[in-house]
């Protein structure tokens, strides 16, 4: 079977290590062997995350375009709205259609950045659902 014969969504996942408040982390999820269309990106925190309006963390799903790109495909900030342990949260996908169309060879990552003193990130899982295009 060839990749272009597959139908429906494929899911790639990456475990995220627990990270202290203020410590940025970026974890590779997948290096795509084919061009794709992103259909959903989900974060599953292993513990509750309590939102803070001044000191928070933002999860950005990025397309590093073979290591050098900065395209943000989806995002979720914890400045409002808590995260519940082991409960999947869909990130807000980019409104720009081309941001959701990575090419073969692109590297997709989960990037956590902090504002203020930040917010601790529990261990968790980031999942990317996509279709081959």
C-alpha cells in the first residue's frame, strides 16, 4: 500500500514532558513523508492547568518547514479557561488555509512559550490529525 492510497485522517502524537513555569520547550511531533492538510490539533494535559491572566503559557503548533519555518498552525493560551486533566482540548486552527497545508519534509512541533513568569506545563500529549493531499 502507498501513502496516497490511504483515506481519512491519520493521527501523529508526541508526549510532552512536564516543564517548570517560565521554561520554554519545543517538541517535534512528526517529519511528514507527504504533503498534508491539518484537520485538528489536540492537547491532552496529564494534570489540571489553572489559567492566569498575567502569568501563563501558550501552546503553539508550528510547522518548522524542514527546521527553519515559523508557521503557527494552531494555538491555545492559558490566560483564560482552565485545562482539565486527561481531557482533550482542540487548539484553535489558523484561519489562513495555507498554514494548514504542510509539505513533504516539513517538521511539525509543539512549542510552549511563557508570558510573565509563565505557568507550569504538566506532562501530556499533543496529537495532530491530518489528511494526505
